[in-house]
């Protein structure tokens, strides 16, 4: 298919990008995207920073064959922090049916975002990607009381939703590394013991976040148990390094199974395949917790006496388990409706200042979907494809670590809790 | 941890295994499992087949330190087709609470299974693994009217459930290859064009199944669309080679997106990463189908005019879409409750005689969970880990093919429909 | 380790980069590298192209704490096509010992390169990366007769070698895609049947190269045989699409084995592991060719009657086989000395205009090492890691295709030769 | 292709297999191989062990359509430890040309092997797979002085070589685990901290081997340096846990580069890709060692002051570096002729009692080729495919560990040397 030929007579918008435009590679992405979506551009102004600490400002005239394409280009440029130069109020359209957006709704990034309503810019309260933006008004005086993202499944008829890209501005988080922040993947990393260094840097980051009053979110897959990391994770929970845990039925089930049966037979260490099929211990573990009524009840009744879930319950920490179509059981605490599960995850994000995803693609991607883009996100897995997929998505702050999950968790626990797990 | 030391004074059961015991590798698995679970064995009788077409019969005395362990060993041996020699009726226990099995419930395999109630053996109607077995009686006379599997989430108080391994027998499907059946992975495969040969053998198997009145089930992941296989798949649907389709929100969404926007921009062919983040076309596609009300309505209204879902709707074929926690939207046809999704999948298995899983780990495993073990299952993926994981689970008939999904579907469509897709 | 702190009082050079600096991502790489190597920069001039067809020119003042670091930075920038602004003659140093360069020798890129000697710029005859540059003079009058690359193992005492980065200029090949060239990985690719499209584009590229009098080089690994692609490859050879073939002992051995024994028993299609260990057919095949004296003799004597090597010999095509430490045998045609093997590969590159690497990491990397950077290079493998590694190295023209080798070769042969292989 | 139909009237041999035939899975392999090679079998006798500690004896009558096929079957069965029942002397043929075996030469396994010459059984001195067996006699009296393996490249005219499978017996090493030996991959492994347990078990095995006077062989790939494991490896060398090291040009070069330049810039931790191309530090490191004359000289002259090679030289440990076609340089210590390299590796195997391969496919396979089958071999890599390939080949004692190389080496060094590396 031939891409639409850009037309110089089509609609045109001025777009501006400010920051470390050149050395961050952003500019290349911006130009690629303009053309990939069928638009064209002209560099109107380029104020280049003299040295590496100066910011640059680029102004582009973007054109497209039709208004819809142009809108699409401008929305995409938002994902890179580029905004329209013209200041006009956002166009608001009233939703006609529950669960359906207007056809030209603004699709969100996960970056800090402002919307112009009337003469003022309103911050979007909970940046989340792939949502719409609703403007909530006081019914008495029509004053804007809240501007926030809403997923398509939750939008209700009568709501005002932002349409088109006009009147929406996004802000890139400050460049990593400028402020002594989270930079372990950058090229200045020394090569002396890199994995050990990564462990230390993640530990430092967690310490900083906790010192600043932030909460640490862990997203865990069942390989955490299969690789023997459960004791290390439980130690991290007990020592206060896990404020919230997201996962599925499998991680909680295998953790409970190991607690109840003392062993996770059939684990194939060489291939890392996890528990062999046909092993019904996990079913009995699920059944026992169902009989108790919940994980908390199972802990209270002494059915579950160790492990990650035991530690979370004992320490009064929050966890959100969301089911999948491949689950057995599931455990009574698992959300079987995935939309309700997503809502529970969103509700648990308050004050989260750091997120670490270990050995799970499914729940890792789900977390990336709802996590604001400015929260640092680290993905740890032995499979490079999983790390790449998670790091590529969503957060500008995402970092990947390809390593052994069992040895990694043990090393991190040793670093943070000072004890051998 | 030291495995429990086997005791010669503990409980003991006689177990028998008949068939191509030696050359199929089963015997090794049986002995490994006895010891892995803490039991011990003595070979009591070994009637070895003289040559490769004779069956052998092995009788083992299995011991364990306690009755519970012995039960666990015997249940595990069921997964290999080994049964207790003694004929006694199954022990039935009444379920006390909805969604909770008795503590020593029999955990099913997916093999053809019979249960002895009173003096008779009853076939289990719908073999499915990791379930319990309920015995349903006529309330008037107590006669057994049905013996069937039930997942723990669906069991209701008052039901009789089989407990322990006594009175349960499983049957191995006839060995593949003895009957000219499905053998493409066996060593007699010629090396001339192996992948082309695999395509041809799968096509032959589908023809046989269809000729015998069986239905073909396809389980599809989004990479089917990303690798350009959608036209080939649509041709297979139109030509009658797809009776049922299982999938998630992603495959249907990206298929519709491609139909609506004519292109799936941003696909990175080299890395096979699929659609880049930030591309909001998929959200607009979802929104459009939500506005139409369903995929069928979207096809009828001309919103969706091509692709796999269009072909399925147009041909009146069945599809079951089950959501996951990472979904955007989702499409209105997607089951957001995973237990309801599993039930819909089970209900669609009637007369399925062949199952092919393409490019999906999540829905492939979910299908393997509910599929009876005697139905041939082929898993196709470019990632060997996915193929191994799917082939290892569940079905004794599972086969894996590591290949390019796009080229594979095109070759299979060429073979079956006689046309270039 | 702390990177050396850049000093504004240290040595300083002006460097210039011209071309599609912004949209090609080059500028980001340049700035990253300056800092990674311990230098610093200031943007002195930035003439930005108004629209996407204009070139931009950037001039940087690069500083470093010492002259050696600055030299190292400037050499690195050469790999991105950035050159010193000042025009001074190259510094030449006489080699003192065979096989050892002067300590500050200029390490080459594989880009087109010129060296200034006296008042003139001389083109480097055979750009190859990780070499030195020797200046050859007529012994009678001292006139420069040749400027060419030499690997460290081949340099001889008394030769003049370029040292430092002064007086060396590199030229980036014209941006792909500007001239309707080789662009299949670019974002304008339609999503309709991407793998089929890739096959067609590679075929087109080969047709163009052949039409222009260029030769096509294939680098083959043993999986070509294991996946059943040998007949397709032989057809391509017979139809004139293979001018030179590079490989190791394994590809030739397994090809001959298949020809001699009619079958390659033990190939495990599911895991793609190739021929099982313990299968001694390959040893007998090697022994038979050793008895004949060479592959050509074995073909002549009728020992080898089919396959890729048979086709190459029959058509009089060139092949270079270089051994490795894991080889059995090897075949008599295999270079057991790797330096001699590298020299033989270099000698076979004349007029090569296209290179395709199929299913081999080792010989693929070796080929990338000696291939000039302007020759298009395609890497085909089912393993994404191999494709990434090969594509990342060396050639600015490298492209990767992750696909099934067997189906890919069959499809390419069908496209180019018009016949089913 | 149809496999040759077995004929009951063809040649026939009695073969016997003794040991833990049933529970080790061997019997299945034996029967599979008979049929895969075109033979057929009848079970003539089966003395089955009563319980798991008894050995079983199986006697098979093996038939084949012709003598050559039967020979091929019997040779293959040797790889599983099955021998001919009849005791006849081996058939010896005189080699006619250097480097060429007689056509029906016996191809070796790497198991302990005996050859019958006249009335006596002679042990083969250096079991190595994929070789021939030569019988050396005293020229004065024709007495057998030595029976040993020889690779085809090294056989000389006039030598007597064993042909056919008659008169050759192989012995399986005692089953692992029966004697408290090396069993970490077996199913009795506890799930508590499995990777930590693996580290401990490898350490224990090394301690045992060293206590028994055996030497420890390490085979290292360049990722050992890239993952930061060089200090841990150097500590292991200094503490006496590395007696011999095999590797290529890359591991030694990057180790020296890191020692000389203090940093290995450009290492991409997230993707584990190792050093970026274009970085010429490795070339300067190579050049510096070439200038010194050898690694030992470079250490002596203070050019190389730290790292793995420095530790090996300083401690007077043996190392064999063998080149490959992709090498730059190479270092002066590298064997550029791969046959000479193989010979140097063989010569260094004396008294090796344990072999560990870390992060190298090429040199790992090469080592597996020359290592006797009874020497325990552990393969460590983050890539499961590499581990599988190495573990599948050669040694019946091979074990695979999929883990992070950097964290693994650090943990092993901590376990063995008692210090943080």
C-alpha cells in the first residue's frame, strides 16, 4: 500500500517540542511518526542548546492530507511530549451511550497531561494510557470540578469527553540522569560486576522512594516461586519493602502450595518450566483456601504458615490478584472479572513511587497499562523477549533487567534486609 | 528436604499398566513419579511383548509411608494410564459448600475415565483435567444418571464427588502411529522438506477429521494478524476449515483494526514485536465495534468488511473470545469474566476432533486445560518455549511446530484451499 | 568507575556531520558516543534542513581531557560518518614488527574512507572494519600507489600505517529509501502479508544486483539442511542466484550426508535441534569425501549426486568453507586455519553486490567483519537473538528477518525460479 | 520416504543391555533407535529387577535387511551401553591413506570401551566420540601395545583400525545418584532456593573432585566478562578452583581489554549483547599483547595487571585458546589452526575430573566432543537453547543450568572462596 501522499495544501498545525531534544533521540521518533502516519513536516525553528545541559526547542509545521490524519499525527506526537503551539480550548463532546466514546475521542498517553477548558488549563488527575479524558462539572454552576482519564468500558452516557488533540498538552518527565536519578542502564555504568551493580541501584532507588514517602509496588509471576525466590520475597515483605503486590492466581497458588506441601515437586531446574502438569497439589492448595474462605482466613486458621502471601497478610499489605482464562480454581481472592480486576489495580496505585515487575508478562503489561508514565518501572525476567516487550511499552521510565529471578531476588533481599534469605 | 523414606510396612496397592509400555517410555515415567511422590515399588509381574506389535503388561506393588501419599501416587499413575488391580467401588463424599471439594477429592486427568459405582463402571462424560468427578443420581430412585467432571468453581453443595483413587480407571488413547494416524513428529519422517511435510500432514489430518464429521477448533493469538496471516486464515474460514475459533480481545481487535484502517502501521517485522505502543488505532477499532454493539452487528453494518472475524461472522461460525487483565476496551463480544469464558469454551467443544493453536500461549494453555486428552492438538509458534510449554501440558496427542506463523498459515491455506491467499 | 570529567581546557577539535542527521537518529548516536568515551561537546553550528528532503549540517566542538581520549572520540565518530573539519595530512608511522600495529593506529570502520597523504585524498581500496590502513608507495619515487586496509595479523614490518584520526574521512552511504532502494524494514511497509512481502523484496533486490552485474553471496548454516531447504537452495544455485557461498564444515557435511544416505535421520522437527548426537552418518560422509580427495572429486566420481554442494560444484560456483574448533573431520575443502579462511573469504568478495546470511551466527559474523559497509546484508534466522546480533554489527545496510528458514528458502526459490523446489 | 521394511530373513545379532534399564529410560531409546535405523527386534529375554535397586538384563534379537544396516544398528546401540552377546575378535583393517578411514570403520562413542583382539579385551585408552579406534602393535612381536581413539584427520596409512561393531564393548558409567554423586537435576531436589542449591551442589562436586586429585576444567565465553564475572573468576583461579581453562580469542581479549582500559564501555546490560561494535578498544588490547609477544609476557611486562588471564598466568595454570573465523587479531596465544587447537585441548585433559562450561556454545560443544563420557559436565548459560544443545550432546553426565552468568559466578566464588568477589 502506498502511504498517502502528503499534500502541502492540506491542513497544517504548528507543534513544539522542548527539552533535551537532540541527545534523547526524541526528535528522530517524532519525525518518524509524522511520516508513518501519513503526515509531512517542515522545521520552522530550531533553537539548539549550545552544550549538553541546555535544552533545545524545535518548532515543526505539520501537514496532512486531511484533518483526521492531522489529528491523528498530533495525538501521536503527544506521546513524545510535543504540543500544539496554538492555545485553544479543548473540544468536548457528550457521550451518547454507556461504554462508547465519541468517534474522534482523544486517546491518552500516560504522561502528565493538561486540558484547556475555557481559559484555564486543568491537570488530568490520573494519567493512564489508552483511555479517554472526561471533564466533570459541578451540576449547579457548570464549573469544572475534575478532569480525569476513563477507560472506554467505564464511560457513561452524558459525560463530556475531550475530542481531537486541540487544547491538550502533555509534559515529559525530567530527563533521567540529570538529577542523579535512576540511570543504571545508561552508558556511564561501570562494567565492574554489572548485575551486582544493578541490584544495588534498584535497592538505592527503593530506599529513596520509601524515604520520600512513596510506596513500592511489586508485580509477581509464578516463576518467583519456582526459582526459589519465595523466602527472599517474604523477607522483603516482612522488612517493609513491598507495599502493594499485583499478580494472578498462579503466583499465589504455587506460593500457598509450597507452604502447605513443603516442596514444589517436579520443578525442572534446567528448563525452568515450572511445575509439571498432572501434579494436583496446586488444586488441593486452592481447594483448601476456598474452604477457609480467603487467603487472610487461611493464614488466620493456620492453613498457610509461610511464603509470600502469608507475609503480605501478616504484615497487612495490600495485594490485587486478577484471574486469567487459564486458571484452575481460582483462589477466592482472585478477581475473575478482568475489568473489575483492572479497577482494583487502579485503586491500589495511590502513592506508588516505584514499580518492579518480576517474571510475568501478562500482569506486567497490565500494570504498565494503568501506571502513570512518570513512575519508574523495572522489569526483571530471564527471558529477554519479556523484558523487551515490557520495557518498550508505556512508561518512559521503564528499564529491563535480564537475569535469573531466583538469584536476583536473593541478592536484592540481601542488599535491602541485610540478611541471607 | 529429604523425601519421605519409603516404608515396607506402610500401605500397599497393586497397579497395572498394559500397552506399549516399553517402547513408549511410559514405564520410565511411572517409576519416576512413584519415587518423586515419596512412594516405592516392586515389579511383581512383567509380561513383555515379544516384538514391537505386542503389548506388555506390568504389575507393580506400590507402597508409601501413609495412605494419603499412596492415594496421591495412585492418582498420579492415572495420568499415565496405570490403574489399580483391585476392583472396588469409588468412595463418594457429599459436597458441603458451594465451590469447595472434599479434602481428598479425586483430581482428574484428561484421559477417558470410568468410575465404579456399586457394581458398574460408568464412563465420565467429559474428561477434563484438574477437575473433580460428580456422580449425579435420579432423585426418585438413586440410580446413577450421569458421571461427569466439574471444576471446583462450579461444584454445588449436596453433590456427590469421587474421593480417593479407588474405583477410578483411566484408558490411554491407542498409541499414535499404530493406525496410520497422526505421527508427523515421529522418527520415520523423511528429511525432504520437513516443514512442507508438516504442513501437508496437518492438512491430511484436518481432512480426515472433517470427513469423519468432526469439527476443527483454531485457537489464535494476535501474531496471526501481525505476521500477515489474516488473509490466509480468512480463506480457511471461507473454505470451511475453521468450525470454532477461540481467542482473546487482542486477535479480534487487531484483525478489526486492520480491516478498518487498511494497514497495521508500526509493525516491526524484524523483531516480530507487533504493533508499537502509542498507536491508538486499536482503541478506535474497539470503540467502533462497541458502538455497533457486537462484531456481528459491525459486520452487518459494514463497519468491518474483511479479515478473520468478518469471515467467521459471515460464515456463521462459532467463536469464543475471553478477556485478560491487560485488555483495552474490550470488544463487546469478549467475556470479561474468565470463569464464564471457560464455561463458554467448554460448551463449544462438542464434536471437536482436531485442535490447532497458533501463536498464543495464554489461550492455548486455557484450551489445553479443557480439551479431552484424545483430541489431537497441534501448537504452532515461532518461539520454541511456547511450543514446548503447550506440548508438554495436557494432551497425550499434543504436537509442536516451531515455524513462522505467517508463512505456515499461507502454506496451509494453499494446501487446503488450493489458492494463493 | 567515574568517567573522566571533561575539561574545557583540554584539547579540542571541530567535527562536522552532514546528511539526514536528524531523521536518521545519527545525531543521537554521535552525542551519546562523545560522552560515553569521556569527551564533551558544544554545538557550534546547526544548519537544519527545512523539510525532509534537505540535508542538515552540524558542527560540533569536541573536547576531551587528553589527546588520546580525543583521538579515540574522533575515531569513534567516524563510524557515524562524522569527520574533522580541519584538513591536515594523515600521520604515518612505520611498522616495527610483523603482526603488530603502532600503538595509536587508526582502527577502521567498514565505510567508504579516504586518507590524506600530502595534498591529496586517496580512497581506501577495500574498506573493512577493525583493520589498520597502510599506505603503499612506489619504492622508486615514493609516490603513493595504494591505500588499503590490512588486518593486524597481516601487517609486515616496514609498512607505513595511518595513526590517529587526523587526515582520515569517511562517507556514509546514501540513505536507504531515498533512491527507491532496499527498504523493506522501513515503516512504510504495508501489513498485507509481511513475510511474503519480505520474500518478494529480497527477490527484487537480487534481481537488481544481478542486472547491474553484481554477484550474490550466500552464507549458510547447517539448519538450512535440517529444515529441508537443501532442494530449494540447490534450485537457486542451478538458476544462477548463488554466485559465492560461505559456510563451515557442518553445512557441507550435512548436505553431503543427506545426498549420500537419502535421509537425515534423527532430525527433531519440533525443537529444531538438528541431527542427534551419536549418529555417525556424518562421519562416514566426511570420510567418503576425504577418500575422494575433495568435494569436486566426490561429485565427479559420483559419490555426491545431489544437494547444495553438488549444485555449486556442477555450476562452477565459488565456495569458501572455514572450519571451527567443534568440527569433526573436516571435509578436505575446509580451511582449518582461520586466518587463511578469512583471507579466502576476503578474496571472494570481488563484485559482491548483495549478501544473505541464513541460519548461521558464526559465519555470519565473520562475513560481516570483512564485508564493506555499503553492500546490503540480509540475515535470516528463526532465532531473534541471532538476527539482532548480526544486524547490529557492521553494515549500515544490514537487515534482519526472523522466520522459518525452510519455508523462507522455499518461498524465495518459488519467487526467483518460478518452480516448486 | 518409507523406512526399509525389516526382514525376518535378514542378518540377525543378539544384543544385551544390563543395568537400570527400566527406570533410566534407556530401553526406550534402544528400541527407538533400532527402528529409526531400519532394523527390527524381538525381546528374547527380560530379567526384570524386583525393585529399584536391582539391575535388569534385557536380551534382544536385532535384525536388519542387510549386514551394513545391522552393523549400523549395533554401533548405535553401543551409545546406549548395549553390547553384542557373541564374543568374537574385532575385525581390523589397514588404513591405506593418511586421513582416511576404511569405509566401514567403527565410529566411537565417548563411553569406556574395550576391543577384543585375539583372545583378550583391551581397554581403549582415551575414549572420545566420533573417532576411529587404532590398534598399535609392537613391530618386533606383533603384540598389542595400545588401543586408542584417533580422529580421522590424524590417522596415518599403515595403521590397523577397528571395522564393524563385532569385538567392541562399551560400558555405561554407574548410574548417577546411586552413590550419592552428582544429582542436582534429579527430582529429589528440594524447592527451597533451587538456584542457590545448584551452586552449592556444584561447589560440593568440585571439592570432591579436587580432594580425589582430579583437575577442574573451565570453558569460558566472553559473556563471562560482559556480565561482570571476571573478578569472581579471577578469585576462583587464585583460590585454586581452575586447573585448566579452554576458550577462544574473545574471552581472553575482552578480559585483557577490561584490565587495560578499566572499563568495558558500551555493554548493554538490558539486552546482554556485549560490547557494541565499533568500539576499537579490543583491537588495541590485542595489539598490545601482540607487541608483548604473549599473554605471559604481557603479564610479566605489566601490560595486563588484572583479570582472568592475569590470574591464570600468575598462578601458572594451563589454558588453551582456539580461534574462530570471526576473530579479530588474534592474540598471539590463540591457535589459528582448529585441528591443532583440538589436539591442544585433548592434550590438556589429563586428570580432568570435572568440567564446567560457562556462556559459550562453540567452545562448549568442542569440549564435549573430546571429553570422555564419564567426566561430569555442567553447562551454565542464560539462554536455554545453548544449555539444551550442550547437555544433549556427548556426555551422559552432562547437566544444564539456565541462569544469570554474572550472579552465578559470584555466588559460586562466594561459596568456594568464602569471600565476596
